[in-house]
C-alpha cells in the first residue's frame, strides 16, 4: 500500500469490461512528508475519491476481483481510502 494525491481522471471509451462503471484516477505518490514524488500510478476508485484528495491505495493480487465481484479483474491498484491525516512518530501530516 502507498499514499498518493489524486491529480486527475482517466477517460477511456474503449476499455476492458472490468473497468466499465468504475472511475479511473491518476495518482501521484507522495514522500513521507507529503510532497509529490512525480511517480504516478493509475488506480481504480472504490471510495469516491477525486482530484486533490490524499488517498491510500494498493492491493494484493485478486483484491479487485473480490471487491468488485467480477471474475477477471486486471486491476493492479485500488483506491481504498481517503486520508484525513497521518502520523510519523509525533509529527502530523498534512500539517
């Protein structure tokens, strides 16, 4: 799992059936201080996240199949939570 900021949406008219009706987001991974790294992932939204949201994303193999109840889900990254804040030691982010 990793923390990321949602920076955009992906719009696709032709796609695998597993993506139909799902929001596809562009995620910019963040470092431990909350700064964008410029390392991007594409994630399928499960929680209603949108641009600007800080999210927790990831997922083990097969997680999307279980979550979306579809037989074959070529989905590597699920957006699983919108993060209000996180802590490293006593330090709170975002501050």
